[in-house]
């Protein structure tokens, strides 16, 4: 019998309308408990648990524990892989136009926060990538900020400037820490939690022979303007990271300097002396 591939398992999981409904509910509002999902779908907890178990096995749903409670998050990476294989090489532009029309037609019925996904490939080991993301000295070298935390589930973390000011431009909580393969953080500027909930940044680190596939999923962004700013920032950071790990030094010019005005505005928002 032919062995089931990862894509086979994903297609099998998506074939069931109940599981698709669960994913749709998580797309509307990520981070729901089992009870919240059961309430919205009108099913018994045992049935919901079985469906969620299959979605977890196929990596379509990830789970984060908060005390005794398990929160469920939609993970778009398996769907992204299918899109890369089956759609991107053929009619992406045409399908994208149709998708935009469909989204516009549905906009009055369903509101969802934008997300951003970025994938890069690095000649390194998962351990090296993990260390670069979590070590304050290395992160300062390629990111211009020190990532500071003990990286345990539930711990706070800070994205701290390296100019000695002590200012952190991003703060959050470590939601899931599975070294050296997966790291999920809340990711927002200091201050009150946004009314729609914090944004989350998930780093997926996958090894393939001598290279690493690094996937970033930045979800629950405030609006399209924020998504556009995020889309300019992450590629710059990862370009510097890739250069550091593959050559031993960062790029000769900081890539985010190409967006210097936007970066200056963002930093000024978090500086109480400005």
C-alpha cells in the first residue's frame, strides 16, 4: 500500500465539512478554546476533540496551553505548501484576481484581520537559526534589536534597542517554545492590548538536508496599512539573518534603511523622550 504523504493527510482533513467549519471559525477568531468551538458548532466536546485531533496531526491547527486551558490556532503553512505546489506555477495572477472579487463580495459578511507569511531558505542548522532568533547578542547583530527572554512558555519577551536607552519597540508573551523548531510570540508595541487582541508571530524552522526552511506567519494584524509595513520589515530582517548565518557577516548596509522614514516613525512612537 502506498504511504500517505503529508499532502494526502491535509486533503483528507479538509474533506470533512465539520473540520472546514472549525478552520473557518479559527480564521475569524484565532485562539479559541474547545468550549468556544463546541458552542459555535453545536456539537459534543468528544466529537470536537476527535476532529481537532486530526487537524493537529496534519499541522492545520496548533495548540497553546494557558494554565489548564488549551487554545487552538489556525496554522496556514500546510495550505501554503499546497498552494505553492498546485496553484502558484499555473494561474496565480488570474486566480488572485478572482479571489479579490470573491473577498470583496464576502466582505460585508465576514471580517478578518490580515496576516503575513514569509518563507526563506538558509544554509544552516535549525539550532543555528533558533539561537540567532533568541540570543540577544546575535539578534542585535542582524536585527538591530536584542530579543530578550528566557523563552519558556508564558514568559515575557522584549525587542530591545541596542543604543543603551532600554526602550523596547516590541513586547509580548512567549505562547509556544519548541526549540529548535517552532516559536510563537505575541508581537505588539508596548501599551494596552489592542481591542482585537494581540498580533502573533510564529517562526517555523524545518530542516531539509543541509538547509533550513524558515517560515514566518504574522497573524491578526491591525489593518492593511500595518500588513504593508510588516511586509517591508520581515524580508529585510531575514535577508540580514541569512547573510550572517551563511557568510559570517550581515549585509554591508542595513536593509531596513531603504525604508528609513517608515522605520523612524515607528521608533518615535515608542520613545517617551521624542
